[in-house]
C-alpha cells in the first residue's frame, strides 16, 4: 500500500492527526496494535483545553462534545483548611471542558469511515524503516500476513511504549526524565460528583483529586506509594481515603458507589528531543509524558498534532519543507512549558517521602501566596486553560 503519511497509533493523537490531514486532502493511513474496543476501554484524561475543543470544532466533530461536555469556569486547590478557588474564566476569559478522552476517541473513531480515514486495528509487529530517507516505510502483520505501507512521512502517535521513538538513533537524541515516588489510584463510579468544579487537595495523608465525567459519573484519584497493589484497595478503602483527604465539606457531598474502573498509574515527567528525525515526526505521549496534575497530557498531544498537521499540509500543498523542519522546535517550546506547569503543580500538591519540614513550609507559603495574590492565580489559570499555540 502507498500513502502520503503513515500514522502509527490510533489513540487521540493518531486519530486527530488522521482526520486533520484528511480534511486538508492529505492521504494517510492509521495503524493500531489493539482493537478499537480495547482503545476505548482505557480510562484516562478528562479535562480539555480550548486547543483540543477547537480542533474537534474545526473538524465538525464537536456535536456531542458541545451537548455533553461540562464547561468549567474554575477549579479549586484544597490546602487542608480551605478551598482556594482559581476563577479561570474571569482571570483568563477562557474555560476548560470536562469530556472524557474515551468520548473524544469514540467520536473520532465513529467518524473515520464516513470521512474516508482508514484505520487498521490489530496491526502486529509494527516496524519503521528508512526514516532517514524520503521514502520511509512501515511493516506490520495483519491476520497472519506480512504487510507494508510506503509513505513520504511517518508520524509516531504510538504512546510512551510504542516503537516510533525507539527508531530515532540515540546518537541524535536527548532524553529528560523525572520519575515520581508515587502513582495515582483512580476510581470511576456512576455517582454524582461531590462538587461541580474539580478539587485538587494536598492533605497530610497525601494528594486527592475530585473530578467527573458528567453530572452522574465521578472520577476521583488519591496518590499511593508505587509499592501499593490495587487488590489491597477495596472500594470502601478508596472512598474512606478520599473523604479524609478532600476535607469535611467535600466529604459531606461524596456519594459512594461501586467502582466501574479502578487502577494505579505511575507518575513521570519525560521529554524526548528532537520530535522529528528525517521523515519521522513524533506526537503526544510518544515524545513526552507529564504527570497528570494539571491535566496536560492529552491537550499536549492535541497541540503537537496541530503543529504536525500544519507542517505536513504545507509540505504537500505548497512543497514547503520549512514547517516540517521547524516542527520539533515549535512543538517542544510548548511541551516544555506544560512540563514545567505539571511538575510545579505536582510538587505543590503532593507530599514527597524525601521532603522535610522546610519543603512542607514552602508548600504552605506557596498555597498562601496563591490564595492571596491575583497575579499568582492568573499564572496558574493561564497555564491550566492552556498556553497559546
Ligand atoms: P495514547 O493514548 O497512549 O495512544 C497511543 C496508541 O498507540 C494506543 O492506542 C496504543 O495501543 C498504540 N500503540 C502502541 N504501540 C503500538 C504499536 N507497536 N503499533 C501500533 N500501535 C501502537 N491528559 C490530559 O490532557 N488531561 C487529563 O485529565 C489526563 N488525565 C490522565 C489520567 C490518567 C490516569 C492517565 C494515565 C493519563 C492522563 N492524561 C491526561 C494523559 C493522556 O491520557 C495522554 O497524554 C494521552 O492518552 C496521549 O495520547 P496519545 O494518542 O499520544 O497516546
Ligand atoms: C482528570 C485527570 C487529571 O489528571 C486532572 O488533572 C484532572 C482531571 C480526570 O481524569 O478527570
């Protein structure tokens, strides 16, 4: 098979890119290792910045997002005694939208056949070849047969564990990494949220987050040491811990219910440079990971895709190679700012095992500064809604 762009991975990054390229008349094919149902079963992000909402709007695939997404005008930081409300709408003139990654992925997946976007699921042994040439190709197996796609470009949207990043020689690459000593235990339940706005809490027993997917579906997280096993966390234990960490006001409004999903995700900050080598571009988690505090991962994948679609469209429409050459630097400038924000909010809202009284005093002072300074609140708010692309 021959195409202009071979996209590896049909998560939100790969599907968004596929739709954007198709809408610009660029031919592409998406290869995914898993089944569609498996991809939809992964419960992940929940908060969308305007860049992500805007891309869905531009594609004309935002009808359900508009109808079902919850527009959030602010969120809260809980410091054990009070709620510090960050009035995002008033401070920035912008809002975020609560709409699950699963729903975005479903909308993109459902629209693929009618938009002529070919997505090949259950593609095994995906491998990249000749990425330093202008005629790269991808091989894979499907139904026991070896297949090959020839393309002008390959875009790796295959997440943190995919093969694309590994195809870039280590001699030209730099990696930056920080692994955190805890993970987030998440619980999804069909119960009304305890608050109409998100609450990020720093309690002496650890971090907690109250989030939601709809008026009837809640998403909560607590941080746990990496040694914890999910089997040791009964639903009741998670609800008890949330009630303590979120504080008495939120606890009074928590509705408990059986978990429909419960898992532990490790926290990591990671950046791979460059995000382009030869004819291979990387987008999303394939190139970088942020800790989830601040809800930046999916949104960062969306901004990468925006830049990549712009660059590839310029190449095929106008034979303009400059945008492809400049893709990595442009995407990384925004990536690093999101890395900084996610890392700083993680540091502010979690109790690190190595921290002593001084580090705790710094958290208290920073939270107090935020509570009393409009400038500090504006800085948090403009990062939370997403920096300009
Ligand atoms: P992925 O979603 O990982 O998709 C990659 C795809 O590539 C997958 O479908 C995978 O099966 C496929 N693939 C992998 N290997 C191969 C292969 N060999 N061949 C073919 N295909 C392959 N982000 C936010 O913005 N807001 C949030 O609120 C938020 N909350 C989060 C909460 C949790 C618990 C977690 C874990 C993450 C959260 N994130 C959040 C991060 C967000 O989910 C990710 O950043 C996002 O999924 C990145 O999208 P992606 O398409 O780059 O990668
Ligand atoms: C959710 C996840 C996040 O990482 C976050 O910062 C906010 C919300 C969520 O899954 O709802």
